[in-house]
C-alpha cells in the first residue's frame, strides 16, 4: 500500500478482519496481545459511531510485519477494505469512484497520469449521452491528487479496475446499512444464475444471445453472464432509467466491452423487445426495500412482459419463490404458475445472502408457455438444496436440470432422469399455500398405475412390435423412487469401465462390407450409418497394435455439441476417438445396469451436459433385467426394420418421380383400372336403359 493516502484512509476492526480474512473477534485478540514477532497492533486514531478506527497505513505495516491472518497479501488489500477520511471523504462518492475506475479500465491508464482535459475528453467519448459516468466525472474536475491516488490504489489492490468496481459497489451497500444490505449476494449466488442463464441461452437457439435485466439491477448478474460466456458475442439490456443502480450496471458492462441497450419504459413497465433471456435478482439494488408482496407483483409484471421468445432465470428469497406464503399472497404466486411459464423452482442453501442471517434464496427458471400441452398434463421441475453445498459438481448438475426442464414439459409421458431435481404435476403446486419444493425428491417417477397404462397404450399402438407380449401393473399407487446413481459413482464402484477410443487415421478407413466397423462420434450420434466405415483386421493389427475391439453390450458414447450413445449389440468394432466405450462389469446387490437403459440415459442429457461423471443413470431391478433386455432387443430389431422400410419408401418415391418425368417408367395401377372397368360397365348399363 502506498503511504501517500495513509492518513486519509481509516479502518474499523471489521475492515481489518475483512482484509486479513479472519473473524472479527480474532482482530480484537490481536489488539490485546503482542504477537510472537513483537509487533503491537496500531493505536486508534479516532472513532466512528462509537467504534475505534485505525490508520490504514499503520494497519498495513502491522499485517506485513506480523504475518498474521489468512491473506498473504493483506497489506496490499488494505486500501480496498478501508474507507476515506477527512478531505478525501468529502470528495469521494461511490458513483464518482466507479466512474473513474471505468475510465481507467477503458483507457488502460492510471488516473493520476490523466489531466483535467484528458478526463473530460475520455468521459465525453465513452459516455456521450451521460448514461453512466459523464456527469460524475465532469462535476469532480479537477480531480485531486489524493483522489486519483486512491482510485489507482483501489484498482491495484483489487488487481484491476473492473474488480475494484465490484468492491466499491459492495462496500457502498454494506456501509449504507439497513435494507441496502439485502441486495448483497455471495459469489456462488451470482455464479449460479449466470451459469444457468448462459447455458439456457446457448441451448434454446437464440438468433443472437441477448440477456436483459428488468429489475433495476446494478449489473452484478449481467456482468457475471458476460464473464461466463468467455468472449461469446451477446447483447445486454437494462431499463432506460437514470437511477444509480442502472448507471452502475452500465459501467460494469462497459468494462466488459459492452454498451448496454436501453429497454424503453412503456406505461411504467420496461419493453423487453425481441428474443432474449431475462435475468435478475429481487430485491434489486434500485428497490432494496421491496416486500414479499411487492416482489411477487414484480414477478407477475415480468412474466406478463415476456413473449413466446423469452426465457428467464430469476433469484429471490425463498420466502417469495418456494416457501409457504401467507394466505393473502398465494394468488400472486399462483398466477405465475398457472400461466405455465415456470419450468423449475429450486430452494438454495443459506449463506448466499451474507447480511440476511439464515435466509434461504431460491431460483426460478422460465420458458414460453407450452400451449400445446393442456394445463392438467404439465409438469414442473423442483429441487430442495437447502442442505447442499453449491460445489462445481452441484452447479453443473443443477444447470443441466435447468436446461432439461425447458424441454420436459409434459408430465409422465416422457420420463427423464434429473440430477438434483424431480418433476411433479404442476397442478400439485396450485393446491395451497405450502412449499413448492415439499415433494422435491430426486429421481421420482409418476405414479405406477399411470405409467403402466401409458406403457400398455403405447404397446398396442406399436403395430407388429407390440404383438406377442403384454405388460401389467405391479400394483400400488404411491410415488415410486427410482434407484439412480451418477455415472461417476458407477465408475468408481467398478460397475462400469471407461475404455478410450483410438486415434484412427481417416486414410485407413474405407467404405466396404468387410473388416471391423469403425465407430466414431458421427455413428453414435446417428449422423452416419453404423458399420459403413470399416478397417481391415490385418491393417488394424499392423497399424494400431493396441486397439481393442468392442464386446457385445458395450455402450459407445461421445460428448460435444450433442451427446451420442449407442449399444454395440454384436461387438467386434473399433471405436474412433473422441468416442469412448462404457463397459458394464457389475452392479449393486439388488439392481443392475443394463446397456440399453444406460444408452437411453446418456441420450437424455441436454446440450449443456459436459461432465459425464455427473450424469444420472438408472438401475434396473435384477429380477426384471433379462425380460427387459429381451424385449428391448426385439423392439430394436423392429425399429431397424421400420427404418429400412422407411428408407426404401423414400428412395422409391424419388426414383419413381425420376422414372416417370423422364419417360422411362409407366405406372400400371390395378386399383384405378378396376374402378375404370366398373365405371365403363355402369356407363353401358345406363346406355342400354336409355335405348329401352
């Protein structure tokens, strides 16, 4: 820390604790005892609200000399934790500091190296319409040396002007106290919303990635989305207002090379415009005092603004989104649920709102209303993570569930294995004021009777493939828990072995009917015929002596833009990298893994799924394994025949058209001929009757 601003920066004991990354009582102990290095804690230089304050430079010297705390760079981080004092305090405001940090970021210059004219020109160039920083800068000119040094030290302490803006915004809300602290979120919370939003934005196929915040947010989540996209081109929008929160949001986005679009306000509500994804958190920085009812009103307003081309991820207290509501507020939440836009509701663990004690947050995922599905048939995905730590694995699994929730709308007709969530009938969420996630038991299926009826109905509709066998209900009407494990757990337990594919050179692969089939990502994704590409066994042994052939029942899979998986029923193929083999070698005592079920579960993974170790896979009861294996094989054979017939019909259509239009083929159709003979006979009879 530079000594030039030492006397102009003060720190409370809480500020020292934050810089040293220790608890507040630890700093009090440092004051009372001289440490082993013989360095005494600095003496107070004043008080604020009855609490002692210390010179920031003296604190930095103490931390550097004593080596105490959990932050090796605590002495350098002191300036970010301190607050201005004296003449500097009179000059500093959060908006001005953010504006100067934004100029430093955009110009890649130190503020102390820019004179009054430079700062004025920069502000006018970067913000000609005064949407985020121009007035703050111009009103402060000329910038004092102390202020310039302070801003530069902040940027250095936080490692960049962009990061320093986050520090300034967070400290401003914390020091403002009261309801302003309600808007503060831990990194895990903003990362969750941003990761979900980025994954959904990519998965739904937006023509242009576009993220919009209609909540008077301060840009925390929008800027985190931009960071998560890692340079992908996207548009960002904020409400067209001039409040401090919106100006801060625009500055944050400017440091990501983004000029935010303005969402026009029509009749008091922002116009969301074209296709995009709504993101935000409630209460917002612009409305920190919002009550539960006001937040529910805001949610209703947001859903009414959304069109069929809008999706959304919104964060709010669980008391608003998922928990039991007072009777007078139930109708507000039910209105959103009845509209059909709510696809997923997740209750999150405590600690994500650092100044709200044990308050839980929750997240909602929105999609277009599924008009093609009757309300009585819709399902909503729910999860209760109240006691779960948001690790990278959990975040990845929850994001995958969120993307899946947008395509899994109809309850009990297409069953999906969710990681951390389960789908329940949407009607169940409308039966009272209770918790939306009360039935959030992962890996739970529809009631057995409904599922049995569905299977039998589909069997009867399957033509010849459904003849010669039948199904029946196993009885019971309660929800049935499905045994599910992650693929990673199955691998660690030794039930599944991963065999890597081989780097087969394309010049060694030929299209011929003999040799070992070469199976790569194109084959497992269904984009190329299975077995069309081959390599001679002698060539394989000579060029790739370590190559392993598949065994019957191996599941060949590949990740990437789309997960592909297929069971190799015959074996004897060679798998081409990056495709891999999953070889089943066991299972738990009362259940087993079945290749066909494993392949189906892999294919059920959405585009956002990347870490295959976290994918959920279902176990099959040991007593039913053989019957399911035989019947699935018969259905697979029937599917192959039908696909061959379909291909032949399509080729016949094309060849028939070519033959007729070129004059090479004439059509002799018996049925029209018979009809013509009948018509001729009828005409002759009428003629005879006329002669008579």
